[in-house]
C-alpha cells in the first residue's frame, strides 16, 4: 500500500471514529431529553393512581370500580388496571377507542418487569410504567397497574435522527476519503517528482536535474531543498572527479612525455658507449683513445644530467601526490625575516643570467607566520628559480610588504612575461608558458607545488604580468603577530 493510501486510511479511520463518537453522544442526548419528561410524567401519574385505588372491605380485593372513568380519561395517558384475583380489567377510554390492550405480566414475573419499559402493541410503540399492587399490610400481589403513553413521535424523531446521522456519516466519509485522496496525491506530488528526478538521473546520468517546487517550506519543502542541495553537491563532486580524472590522465601523459626524453637520452648514450667500447663491434668508430675518453665523459655527463632531471621530476611528483592524498603540512610560528634572508643569500648561487637584487627585508623584523620552514623555503626557491628561468637579461628582485594583517613576499622580474589569458593556467601541472616545451628548462610542476604550499599556509598568490615586460608574484601569508606600526 502506498503512503498516499495509508495516510488517507489513517485520516479516514480517525475521522470515522470521531464522527461515530459524536453521533452516539448526540443520539444519546436527544434520546435522554425526548424520554425524560415522558418517564417523569408516567411516574407521577402512576403514583397518583396508586393512591386513588380503593380496597373492597368485603373481599379485601382491589376496588377497581372505585376508580371512575373521569379519573381514567386522559388524552395522552393510557391506563390499564388488572385484578389478578378476579381476572377483571379496567382500561381508560382512549384504550377502548383505539382498541389497545397492554400485555399482562404473570405474577411470578412482575417483580422483574416492574418499572418503565417499552412495549409494542399492534406495531405501535408505548412507554409503559408497570406497578404491582398489593393489599395494605400484606406482601401478596393482587393486581397490576400499567400506565403508558404513545411514543411514536419520539421514535420517529429518533429514527429520523439515526437516518440523518448515518447518512451524514456516510457522506462525510465519502467526502473525507475523496478529498483525502486528492489532497494526499497533491501533497505527495513533490515526492513523486523526487522519484522521477532520481529515475531520470539513474537512467540518463544527468546530475543537472533539479526538483521544481514552489510550495511552502514545510517538511516536504525542506526535504526537496535537501535533495536539491545533495544533487548539487553530487554534481559538483562528479564534475570534480571528472576533472580529476582528466587531470590525472593528462598528468600521466605529461609525466610519460617528460620521462621519455631523459630515458631516451640515457638509452642512446648507453648504446653509444657500448658501441664505443666494444672492441669486437663492427660499428665501433675508429677513434684515438683520447677522443674516445672525451666522448665517453660527455655521454656520462649527459646521463648524469638526465638522471638529475628524472630525480627532480619524481620528487616533484611525490610532492604533488602527497597534496592529492590530503597530506597536511605541520605549521608552527616561525620568524619570517631569518627565513627570507636565508633564501635571498642562497639564491645567488642558483643558475641565472639576470641580476639578483634582494631588497630591504627589515620590514619583516618581528613578523611571525604559522608555517613550515622547509616548505616555505621550497616555495620561495620555486618562484625565484622560475624568475631566473624566464629572465635571460634584466633583473630579479625580492622584497616584502605589510597590508591588513598579512605579509606579502614579492618576487619581480623583468623577463619575457606572459599574456594575461595564460595566468589562470600557470599553476596547472606540466603547464609551460612557452609554446615549445623545450624552450626553457624545467618540467612544469614547480608552480603547482608552490600553490599547494601556499594554500596549506592559508595564503594566496597574486600575479601581475605583461608580455615582454616581466612578471611579479606576491605571496600573501597571514601574520601571527607583528610589531606595532608607528
């Protein structure tokens, strides 16, 4: 059974029980009020008649004849007197007129039948009060007094009320069930939309599907909002996975390309050395010993350089793999001035053709950041080496600035620069600003590693560049505490 039918059944069942309860209450109230006055009238009348009945002194029997016709003449009250000893009856004129006779109770059952009860005479309902009569001073029952009244009007009223209540109950239940089904269907329609959306996603893998809902923010509204948010997050996660898969495929492709070059070089040099030193080879060049030695050293040097390149590539790939696995850098407060000055001093020994011009770093005195000394130094060397790489002529500078609780480490060069539309991609793995991958040394992983280090330090990087005029990188890091600025 569906939720819609279960809800309708529950609501209809509760409504049916409530209607039955109030129907019983209303019927009992009308019944009580309809018969209360009649019963009281019968009690009063039978008490009065009992007091009026005489006793025959000769036979010590009930003197029914002493009860005159005028005393029995009542339009709404029917009176019947029975003398068990003589077997005589005395009835009121209206009973004679309508040929009515109440059934007589046997003497052994009269005590059980005494009081007010409803009887039917010729199909007509009467409410009859039956009172056993006995002689004064004895407990022997000698007669029976029956005082009744026609309650056809009350019965018709109660029958009409019963019909109205039953008909009203049926109509109310029919309306309740019909409207309940309609309202339940309308209320459950958003859930049907949820199911349809889920089926659509399942069948077509379309995570952009959203459930349309313009109703109130009730339980169903909040459910749909939650489902839509879940779909949005799922879509973003799925897109992220797709982008990650694309990036991984590109990463593997680029890594394979980068590794292929040094491996090819090493393999070529190995083959060359094998031919060069194989005395029995027919392909061995006819060279003097000094030339062979010189060429061998050059080949070995080439293999060593390519080995170093592969080592750097593998090291960088391991760093990025740590970033991909969510590895966190342990951060501690460190003095920034000493760290940056050490980087500036060691940078002069890097391979470069441009002038190295570190600026005044005294502004960093007393500045602390939460970070890792090794990773921050690695990040700065990446930017400085990158500046040297793309600045064949000119200069590279390093200085620092403070702004709104952040410290900025600025590395500027006057090198080749790049177009602004390239900036969003320079931190991608294996991206090279040069169209030719071999135009400058490097493998294109340094800036990706640097960005990861900056993000782990809750920092950001700002890039200003222009083709042919140079590039400036500003690394912003949050300051832990700094000396007051006068």
